[in-house]
C-alpha cells in the first residue's frame, strides 16, 4: 500500500495516498463551515441579546434562536 509514513516518537503512522490526494480545499471547506456554525446562539425567553460588530453595539436581538457573524466580526 502506497502512502506516507509519519513518526511520532516510537509510533509510526501510515497515511494512505488516497487520503493525501484530497488536497487542502476540502479541509478549508470543513473549517469554514465549522467557523460559520459558531455564529448560532440563543436568547432566553426573558432576555434581550446585544449584538456587537467590531466592539460597537449594532442591534438588539429578541428571544429565540439567532445567528450573527462569528468571532472576530460580531
């Protein structure tokens, strides 16, 4: 089986060539989706949320499931 071997101390890990052929774009895509999902938040029924963009208050969010741009934007 062709692949790349990586050693961590006494442990040797074999990474298949098929996994390496995916490239970097799918990894960047997964990281981007996970980062965008961090913008989901909820505001309790008796609460009011304050959304800040670059440190300035931009709007007030009412109760419920909400979305804002992820850190460091909002």
